[in-house]
C-alpha cells in the first residue's frame, strides 16, 4: 500500500527559505504517478501548489511560480518542495499527494483527483 510521509515544516521569517520533503513508500515505480504538493489553511479549500509528472515535467501555481520548485529523487523515493522568498500568505499545512497517472493534466490542481495523501507538515511564515 503506497504511503506518503511529509517532513521539514517549520517557522521562518518573511523572505526566508525552506525545503519540505515527502518520503514515498510502497511504490514500485514512482514514474507511474503524478505527484505533488498542496496546501491548506483552516476554513479554506485545499490549494494545488506544484506537481511533477512521471517524466519530470512540472506544473506550478501562479501564486508561487518563481519561488517554489518541486523535484523528485527517484532513487531515494523522496519528493521535495524548495521554497524561497517566503511570504506570510504561504503559511499553511503542506500536503504531499499522489495519483496513479503518468500525466498530471491540465486539472492537476484539483485535490479530488488524488488518491493518496500524507498527513501534512506545517509551514509558518512570520512578518
């Protein structure tokens, strides 16, 4: 049974950097999955941040483009989200997600399409 476990969340100041990680277990071929990061604050819908397809192609939300980078280490089975120039509005619980699909598609930011979720890691950015 595939599982995702996030780590690396922390409290940082505005303008700071942080990298969160997602350890993948139970996957035979991570290239068979569209994998990504979502975030959510209380009272708001879960928001798609970035995804990476089986061939390494990435898609990123306009709200974080140029500041956040998603990457994947297939050998170590770890998904990363590198965040720079963090802003208070980036504060949220960050979730790792996966769906059994080589391509993430144009509707990649819809959380309902993802079958597997991690438990989340909290990122807090203070001004």
